[in-house]
């Protein structure tokens, strides 16, 4: 699309994110939520909606929802009512979904994310509410019939609804990334969009810049990756602008995204809230979150990404880039936290985490919990380098790999066994330097005549005579003093 036309318009975007809770049983029944079971085995008469059966609240779901509300700076609703959302669900046997309508458990929150200029942007969160998932409709290749697996029916969800504060696909991507990071830190959802445990719908509209009237909202569904969310939003913005530029009118509808073509296609006209025919759930009494319970949940909260990021930058003096990388995954951040209890060279610790440690994990596709070395063991390697007992290259290329294979052997012992302890005795190094210079009188004269690059040659000779054990910093200093004398 022509940039001049695109720049006439402002996109307005809101996201609806469904996160599947990591509970062992369903939201309102004791059925297992274990993934990968044979179809239609994780079910019961409650899930199937048999007459006379009664649902009951899974306390763990409430705790997880409240944790997410606290993490997103929400107000927590103390008096909660449940509702029935009546709609045609071919894969939800009751014919309605138990959810929340008038009293979502979390309201009026926000998240701070980066915009395309890498500046902080505050995105409001309208609500977070608890509900249950539907089953799964499947179409086998070559078959015209629809098969239904009800194992997922009743699995607990929270829906996170943002304010329409997002202005482009980058902000949407970053908001979604932050949501995933939070649910993983809180250990309430694995955040896997590809497997459907985290799902996102985007409400997209466009308006002329400077206008105060929002355009017609279009809901986009069927996006199964973060990148596809971004691509779908970009496509929808350009589609709507093209319609308006051609004098047309954008229809309020639900559209599906096709990752193969990069296009959205119409599915149905957009439902209004009254189409769902909400009414109070008669089988569940009001849920009251007592103050003591709420405070208990608050006290059980782990350190969150922003808190750790601020600590890594403010207390440990790390660059913002390092802090962002180290806080991306909770387990890495906690490993680094422990690391910093055993060394004060925090930047070196960060370099080791983002360099050798990360390379090892990626190469073998391992989780940090499977890493063979404890933080204090790598801190011992850093201590050897800081004390000039070994150089960094030897530490990374020889000591570290050896310890990965022999994790019970201390770093000092490895350095000694591999004969890597550096020679830093000034008297001994001075004699070696005198011998090197005496062996190369012509090169000494060239250096004194201005050929400064010969320092590298002299250092190479010194390393040969010391079999690579000379402390480079000490040797370089003594060499220059001798040459300039």
C-alpha cells in the first residue's frame, strides 16, 4: 500500500486473549485436563450436561485468575457472580458456557509494552474473567463428517480483554508477548499458541488521523502464532483502508485468518452482546474472595519480569538489552538471580548466561533445569578469570566444556589439570621478554622506528616460550615498557 495513503489513517486495535489454565481438573467438574488422551475420555455427566447434575467451582482457577489480575495491575472483584452465555456450541454439550458477565474477577488493569519506537506504551486492560472452554471439532482428510472430541470441554480459561489502546501490529505483538511471559512466570498457562493453550482474537478498525470517531470494528480469529497475529492485523488494516479509499463501507463482522495466503475471509456478521443471551448461572452461588484469601494469593506471587528487569538494570548495573534477554524466561532469570549470589561481576555473569550457557542449551535443545552446572560453579570460573589465573578464552573453550562433562570437578582443579594457570610473575615474565627482544634485534629497531604493529609478533613469541600461560595483560604491559625504555 502507498505510504501516503496508509499514513492518512490510524488503526485502533483491541485484543482478546484466552489462556488455558494449568489445572489438573476442569473448571466446574473433576474431569482430568490431561492433554493427549484418547478422544472423549476426559468427560463426565457434568461435562456432558446431563439433567440433574450440578457444577462446582475449581478453587485453583480462581487463584490463578487473581494472580493474573495482580500481575496486570487490576482491581480484584471480591463479590463474583457466574453467568451462562447461551450460544450455539456444537462442541459444548450443555449448549451454554459458564462464564462471568457483570462481575469479571479482575478489572481496570494495564500493561506497559514497547511501541515500534522502543518507547513505553501503556495498554489498558478492561477485564479478566473466568470461563470454560468448548470441545474440539475435527475434520479428517477426505471426510465430510465432523468429529467432536469433548475432552477439552470444560477446561478452565481466563479471558484477558484489552482496551482499544493498541495502535499498530508491533504493539499488539509486544502486548501478546508480555501476556505470555506473565502466564509462564505465574505458572498458570504454558503460553503455547501453536497447541491452542493461548489463543488470541483481534478487534481491528481504522479511522482518519485526528478523528475522534472510531471506525467499524472487525474481529479477526484463527491466528495460531504471534507472527500470524501481527500479519493478520497488518492485512486487515490495509484491507479496511482500501475499502474506505474506494468509497466503500467496512462491515462489522468476524473474519478468519488464513496463514497460507496471509488474507482474512468473512465468517459471519459480528454478534452483539445481546445475541449471547447472558443470564445469571442458577447452579453456582456467588463467589466471595475474602481479604485473607486475597492477601495469601498476593504473598504467594513470584518475582515478575518487570521487577526482575528493574533489579538487573538498577541493582546489577546490566544494560537494558541484557536485562530484557535474561528476564524473557522465568527459569533463566531465576538461575541468573542465583548466579549473582556467588559473584559481584554481574556483567561477566550476564555474558556467560547469554553466551556459552545459552549456546549449550540451544545446541542440545535442553531446558535450564537440565543444565549440568550450578550457578556457583560458573561463578568459580569467573573468579579465576578475574584473578588473572586463566584468560577468558581458556575458560570458555577449555575449562567450561571440561566441567560440562565432569560437573563434580571444581574449576580451580580443572585449570590446574589442563595446565591453564597463567604466568603472572613479573620477574619471570621480564626475563622471558628480554630473551625474546634479544632474539629479534632487527624487529626491535623496526618497532622503535615506528612499526607499532610488531607488538603482536613479540606477544606471540612470548606466548610460545610460556606455552600460552603468560598473563596477556601483564605481559603486554611489561613488553611495552621494555620496548619504550
